[in-house]
C-alpha cells in the first residue's frame, strides 16, 4: 500500500515537474529591427533633423566669425564701444555653446521619439508570436548580449517577420 501511494505521488510530482518546465525561444532583435521598413524612415527623419540643427549652428558660427572680424578690424571706435562689441561677441559665443548642448539633448529626444513606436511594434509582434507558439521566455540573441548557444528550431525571426509582413 505504501509502495502504491509512493508511486502515485512520484507520478504526480513528475507530471507537475514536466509541466513546470518553461519553453524558451530566441530572436536577434537587432536583425529584426534593421529588417523593418520603418527603420529607413527613422534614419531619414533623424538625419533631416540633424541637418536642420547643424545648419542653425553653422549660421550662428558664421555670424560670430563675421562680427569677430568686424571687431578686430575696427580701429576707430572708442574703448567704450569696443567693450560693448566684445560683450556682444562673448554673449553670442555663450549662445552657441548653449545651443550646441541643447541640440544634443534634442537629438536624443527626437531619436527616442522616432524609435519607440518601431520598438513597440517589434516587441508586440515578438510577444504575439511567442504566445501563439507557447513560449514562456524569449531571449535576445543579438551579438554581445550574452546568449552563447541557440537552437535554430526555437528562433522566432521568420515568424515575427511574417507577422510584421517583412520579406
């Protein structure tokens, strides 16, 4: 009798243990993101935005250069006027430095603003495919992220590309 109860208990434990094992898949998220057509638009918009900021900075620098050359060439203005011109040059230089710092922050914000919808779309597709295939965990197998060995049978790349309509 004890043997029968022990056998039943062991069988039940094995069943629960087998069902408790997690299914794990992997995907190279970098490759997926680069394959998405939205990334070309992302790169173009980011490059255009950077160009606008760069043009604005170059305009400010040209203005500073022109005013500095005028300042150096001015030999007839009284010292009081020269001090005012010098102060204006210093203020313009400070404005350029401030703009440069702000432009970097604006570029980062714009990058995040443009990137997040693409990332969310990819993540949603990965989650949907993983759920449909019964995977509990999906590891990112992009280079340098710590996944050393992968089984191509558990690679979700093709299924996620199909979901996103990527060839």
